């Protein structure tokens, strides 16, 4: 095998390893926050790996293009901030189904896609930034409360940032897992490490749909699917929009009863399979997506063990690792939220409401943040010139 033939294979493996290691703890924390037991969270983790791998395999082979899928990391962060809703875990699963159906409709009904595109990007980014703030504070509070556990994780993140930014989060998570093994090795060894899928019959409540389903859809579309298309286009690849939305939407619906919250087009890791790291021959970079798909399926065998480690974690070590993993997303969200000068004040209001974590009429802060931003944006844009 020549170097040219081997490069896409290596790029695909790196894509899957980085994609999984950099955010799996956020996914597990998000599922647990909305009521999943450790077994149900492990099932969701397993389901996300399998559904995104199969969807990626279908799209990349069919179109001979490096179309990469991922789970919704911003969506998982949203779940952390939302918490348990009326109806508990079954209601959260029902909301996941609604999110998947909305994604399918986005691909099939152009009007819905147009409606979503009319939501200002600055507001979507501001909402996400507000959701992320409490999570990204965890490394700070963790250092104060559990310095012996958290300090090695933060130090690893800082050192790797100087060496290789791409590997800073995976290495810090690896250090966090080492800390867990050292501190709670016996309880991890006693856990069931065989991955298995756990069925939950969906239940639908208005609160869950409004607090989880709709914001999860908006965040996934604005922070994953739309940027995913743009990144692919920047490397000269056209994503089949309707088919991609249909595949990821159906994958989300099918995976929801087993705990998967949402799959979507990859954004950050998309560059690893579509860019030069996947080889100089653009016509062969689709192989990287296929390799990533196969690697995700292999990593699925480890999901029960990783879930057991997270469940056994002492102190604030895994929460701190999750906060470090989302710092880059927070920075990008804040930059996008404040880039539009005309809508900056409305974006700040949206950010503050989302960060407040308030619940009104049983509905979480993310929904009200978006409502506040949409209502205030035209008012503040009209009033601001007069004030100035």
C-alpha cells in the first residue's frame, strides 16, 4: 500500500478517535441529566456510535464523498442545562423522536428549512453559549473543590495545547480516566462492561417537546448541520442536503428509544476527512469517511467500559473534563453571537437568559432565551440608532 492510499485510512481512524474521545463524556452527562440510568446512558452512547457510523457509511459510499456524521455535542450540552423534565427519561426520549422528525421534515419540506435559516445565527450561537457557560465553569469550581483530582486534567489540557491543540481534549480526557481508574478501580472492575442496547418506550409531554425537542433541533441545525455543509463546501464537496437530513433524521428517530439524542453532519471533524490530512487525491478522501465509520463501530465495543468509568468518577473530575472539552465550542459561540453589531444587544439578552437556567411554566431557559432574542432583536435594532 502506498502512502497516498494509506493517508485516508489513517485520517479516518484519527477522525473517529478524536470525535469520540473529545466529547463522549458530554454525551453521557447530558443523557444522565435528563434522567437516564447508567445502563440507559451506555445504551444511548452505543446507539449514537452505531447510527452515525451506518449513516456515514451509506452517504460516503453512495456519493463517493467524505461526508462525516457525528452526535450533537451542543445538543448534549443543552441536555445538561435542561435537566429532568416532566415525564422523566421516557419524555426525554419522546423529545428526541420529535427532534429527529423535525430534521427529516427539514430535508423533505423546503419551507421548514427556510424557516430555520431565518433564525439569526447570532441568536442560535448566543443560546448555545449561555447553555455552555455553567458547564465550562466546572474546571474552575473543580479545581477549588477537588484539586487533587482535577488539577492533573487541567494541566494535561494546558500542556497539550502547547504541543498539539487537536489532541488537547482527548489527552485531558485520557488523564481524567486514568485518575478515575486509580481512585475507583475496584468499582469499575465489578461493573458489567459488555455493551448492550436498552429499550425505552417514548412518552410525549408538551414540556419535554418545548424544553428539549425544539431547542435540540435548533442547536443541532445551527451548530452542526449548517456548518457541516459549509466546511464540506470549503473543500469542494457538495453535501446532498435532502438525503443527509433524511438519513440523520431517521437515524435519530430510530436511535431515540435506545437513548440516542441526535446525530447530524459533523462540523469540526469534517475537516479531518475532507481536508488535506486525508490525502492529496480529493477523489479518494471518501475512504477516510468509510474508515471513520468502521472505527466508530469498533469503539462501540468500549462504550460500556467508558460509561462505567464515568459513573465511578470521584469528585468533579469528569465534569471538569467536560467543561474543558466544550471551551472551544463556547469561544466559537460567543464570537458568532457578538459578530453582528446590529443584533448584538438581543444576542446578549439571549445569552443571559440561557445562562440563567431559569424554568418558566415548566419550560427550560434555552427555549425562553430564543424567544427573548427573537422578540427583542427587531425592537433593539430599531431603537439603537436613535439612542446613538
